[in-house]
């Protein structure tokens, strides 16, 4: 029977009971809801690898800037719970803002270094501090054995692995491959905000990244030249406004001038005022 709990202390108590058995493992999938197949793949892997899976559904205000889409972010709790029940999740944690950030809350994590200097960071000031704060809070509540994250949010995943390492948190981060639609578009809760026309246009982002990979496969190692060719593909689609396109080391996220195995091409773009991100590891 799947439990749905909003109180952090009740979740903590349940997780503690499970962990009393040294053979019991708990997988954790943090989400902001509006679940899709990408989330469910994380859940399925957690179920395979653990005795119990806990999923959190919480739209975290700390990671949204004043000009961002917090109010527009899709909230589909009833539908999400039906999906998670089908996947036989053990517990769903659905806290409110008051339960996560009660009156007087005054503590936030600050993440620094190359991991939060490029890619999304300059365009979303404070975002990664907000993500780090909420995820560490959630980890303290859930006390999981493993944390499951998606490669689509590559910068977030790398940052959280660093936070876990730096703070000596007793959890293993598992990064799972991007789950894509049939036409290559990376699955995202924001995709549902696109019009039919916008939805037809969006897959150009992945097609462009694949062009970059093809150029590298043919022997090109100059990141500037690869980026230039990828940009051409995207710029042919005038409805898309590219925010950034960078070649970085997939572990340190530092920019690279020469592409080698493990280099990641990552981008963010706006289509119909919806921000889409994607990446490919070369």
C-alpha cells in the first residue's frame, strides 16, 4: 500500500523504521511533480535496486527567480499519485511550503566553484543554491541509500554529487540517462506548455546536438567549430531563441577548447517563452 505523507517528521519516522533492518535499502526520487516517463524510469530503477522507493513531489520556490515560471509550473498531483501507485512506490512525500520552510526559516546552502559558474548559472542566479538547499533538506527527511537524478538536468546532477561529497552525506547519487520522446525531444514537465506547433519545432534542439556529435565522430576536436555548426542548425529555426550553447567537461563542467571523450555539449533555449534544456555527452 502506497503511503502519501506531507509531514516531514512522519516521513522521517517511516524511513527510520525501514532502515532498522540493515538489509533494507531506500531509493529516493525528488521531483516537482507533473510526472512523465523520465521520472518513472528513475522510479523503476530505484525499485529494481532497493527495498523501498520514496518519491517527493514539491515545487520548490527557492530555485525560481523573480522572472521565472513558478506560478505557471504545472501541478498535477492527483494524476502523479495514480502513476506512482501503478509503479508500486512505497511512499510519496508531498510537503507544503509551510512544512518545508516554516516561519523564521533562515538557512540556505551556497554552492561555489566552476560547477555553478557556466551553463544555466549566469542566467538563473540563486537557482543552484535553492536546489542544493531543498535537496539536502529532503535527504535529511528521507534518509535514502541512493538518490536518483536525471542526466537532462546535468548541471544540477553534477552539483548535487559535489554537495553530497563536500558535506559527507551518506547517500549514493545515481545519474540516469535522458529519456526522450519518439522524435528525440528530452522529456520535461515544461513540454506540456508548448503549443502543437511549438512541440513540432522543439526536437530541432536534439537534432542540432546530434549534428555536433556527428562532426566530432568525423574527427573535429575544436569545440568552437563544433559549436558553430550546432548553432547553425538551431538558428535555421527562427522561433527558437538560444540562451547558451557550451562545450564542457561532463564531470567538472569547466569549458573546453578541445573536445575529447567525456565532453558534453549543453544548451538552453526559449521556445514560446518556455525554457528548454538538453545535452549530449560526446
